[in-house]
């Protein structure tokens, strides 16, 4: 079984800063982490490998410093790491990113592709499904459980607002996963030591046969025009006294604010 897990290195949300002049995220000097949803995708890939055999490849697109995210995934148990890095990828929106990932997946080969449901820095939830469309394969979003995988088919539970659907698909397939799917394992000491020495395979636009006009800003039909931090409100009221007195005071305040 050939399993590819697409991950993204994102800024630690507790440390996000915005450049007031350019309205862009300041990434220099900001701690980076693996997108939290992607850690559940890594765990899912490892569990599939443990059940069916095969190889888990983690794939990301980004600058050279994205290697640290790949090494963390390797320390969890992934077999191989691939970094898509090229100046031509700069400025990619979700469409251009999905195209680039799809070309890399075609180059590597996969039976199951796993992605987190969305990235915490963009929150679009578009890249996974768009990648499947470029690959022309089935995709199932919001996977909360993998019931069975064998003989070229997979059965999963898809999270819905009022429960879940049981969906069966042929392989290859792309799945986007939610936190309810699993609890990601912690890297072992042996895994961390091996990850430090592991070779990260690097692929450029030429390596994956990507069309120049479909990459980066050229291949991006959308552009971010403005980004801003929400206004921090500091107006608050603290109630003192016994629990009963606090509840009474809160009710009076809510009534006064016409919330009740």
C-alpha cells in the first residue's frame, strides 16, 4: 500500500503577528508547527500501514525550513519525506497549491492520500478536494473513522452535522480527516534520532513536470487583498460574592443588556 500524507508547516497560532503595512503574516522569527489536523492524517497513514503493509510518505510544499515539519513526521514513524521547493511555487493560492501537490503525487504514486481537513492559517478546507480533482480520483472529506481497507477498496465514516455517513470507495482515493479520527502518537527517542539523519527528498517544478503557467502567482486565480487581526475587546465585568449572588448578578446584567 502506497500512502501519501500531505502536511503543511504553519505558524503557531499563539504567536501570529501581522505586518500593518503589507497586511501579511510575519513568519520570520515566528515558531512553526505541523498543522494540527495533519498530525491526525499522519497517524491515520501509520495505522493503515500497520494493518496492510506498505510505505508512508509525507509530502509538503514550502521553503527549505519546512524540512523541520517533515522530520517531525518522520520521527512519528513515516518512512519517507518529500519537500516540494522551488521559487516558482511562491504565492500559490489553494488552486495552484493543489495542482502542484497533484503533480508530485502523480510523480511518486499513491493508493491512499491523506490530508488534514484544513490548515489553521487559511481555514479554507479547499486543498484536499482540489488535489483529488486534479488527480481525477474519488475524495471523501471529514473522515472520523476508517472501518475497513482491503482489496482495492476502503470503507469510512464521514462526519456530518447530525451524525455520520458510511461511504465506500475504490482506490486510489483522497481522504481529509478530522480530530475525532484518532490520537496522534508521540515521536519516540529512536524515531527522533533517525529523523535527524534522514535524507529529505527534494522535488522542483521541473522534477514533477509542472506547467510554469499553473504555478505560484501565475497559476493562482485568487489573491489575498487584505488581512487583519480582530479587534481585542477589553470591556468585561467581574461578579463577586457567593455562587448564588454571582448568578443573580449575571442574570440582572444579561437582562439589562437585553440578552434575556
